[in-house]
C-alpha cells in the first residue's frame, strides 16, 4: 500500500484496504496475490483509472473492475462489481481460469 500511495497521492478511501483483499482472495484461490495486485496497478494506472497521458480510461473507479474485465476499448466500460472485495475476487477468479 505504501508503494501504491507513493504513486497515487489522491487514492480514494474506498481503496484503502485493497491489498488486504488481494491477499485474502489470493490465498483462498491459491493465486499469487502480489502478482494480481501489481497487475491491477498497471491496468488502473495506480487506481487513477487514467491513461499515462491523463486521459480517462474506459473503466471508472465506482465499477470496482481492477483488471479491465469485459472492456474491449473504444469506450466500452466492461463489467461492474458491487464492492472492492467482489472486484478483486473477480480478477483472482479470472486468473484461475487461465
């Protein structure tokens, strides 16, 4: 979380425990949760949900979609999940399928 907060000084309070959700679900599903966490950092540009050039991405923070599940580009928003835990779980399960 320190690494994330050093890259995103305006981290939304809703994401303050996100690393613990990755650890929780990763351990249950026997997935390297730290890899999934870093995948999320790349996908969401450190939970800013913006491209490196500052332009908004297709997914918004309120979707709790940390891996771009269902997005295809061109403004397609992809899937939405009810809360942070469920969004993390969806990503972990998506990795299990692979």
